[in-house]
């Protein structure tokens, strides 16, 4: 973890990160770099904040079904990149509600 921590403190890396709005960069990277000592331990267990800040790129269509208080739900996670959109048009058949989740950090 010390090598990664030193890399994150590097002036060139910090200057690059300051310009991350100009290119695709993970907006939660600073959080994880600043918490390296806690994360790099052998018995690390992610905190709720850690879990909420993780981003996994969705490709294709990922469907998760679950029951909550007797109500069945089906959540469909779709890739938002332009080349992924043609894959999820069929997901709108028999839809009761649509919730769009977007990263505010991507808005400019």
C-alpha cells in the first residue's frame, strides 16, 4: 500500500487528477487513495461508504430479481454508453416504473 500511497501523493498524479474532468476518470479514486492504509490491511472489510463508492462498468443487461415486504421487484441495470443502448430497448416491455441513475460528476 505504501507504493500506491506514494504514487497518489506524486505532484504529476495530483496535477493529472485536477484535470480529470477533461477525460474519463473514476471520480471515487481520491476516496480510495486517501483510505489506502485502512483498505490495504489483510483483514479488510469494506465499509458502507466503500461499497457505495465502487463503480463497476455495466456491459449488456444485468437483471436482479428480489422480494421486499411481499412485493416482487426486478431491477435491470443497463450499460449507458452509446454502443450499449441497442441492447436494452427490449427491457421496456411491461414496465411499471423507470428509475434513471446517473453520475452527477459526469454532468458539465
